[in-house]
């Protein structure tokens, strides 16, 4: 990354690490080699958090741009879905244990 890292998550099998950064990118790292294996750069602003699904097949990311992006982490790595909130940053995402739900925490400024 070329800017501060805001969030990290290990894959359930412990073989990969995902990192979220102010540089608008999510990087997927191979733990064994320490090298980046994939760069995901669809966010238009800072990325705050990442979380792997319990089976490790999906990665969710969210950030200042108000989007939650879902990424395939196996095979052809890439974006498979996007959800957007209006006028709020999404500070946190987390998959449920059964992979059926994805929770999100938002920040709404009351000025």
C-alpha cells in the first residue's frame, strides 16, 4: 500500500491476508510468500475494513465511498457484487457464521 492501512483480515484457512487502505485498494497477500497475489481497486475513496466469508470464498470490503464490495477470492479473483449506501461511510462489515448475512456498521454525521 502507498497510504495507511485501516483494516486487515486473515482467511479462514490462514493462507491469505486481506488489507484495506486509504489508497482505495484492497490487497490479497499470500502468507507463505509475503507477496501480493491480487489487487482490488474498485473503491473510489478510503477502504476501512475487510472480512472473509467463513468458507473463504468471498471477501467483503467497505469504506468512505459508502459501498460494500464483494470479491471472489478463489480462481478468477474479482468483484462479484456491490451495494451502495447513500451519504454515509461504511466503517465495518462482517459475515455471519453461516455466510447467509453480512452486517455493516455506518457512520452518519449529525451536523
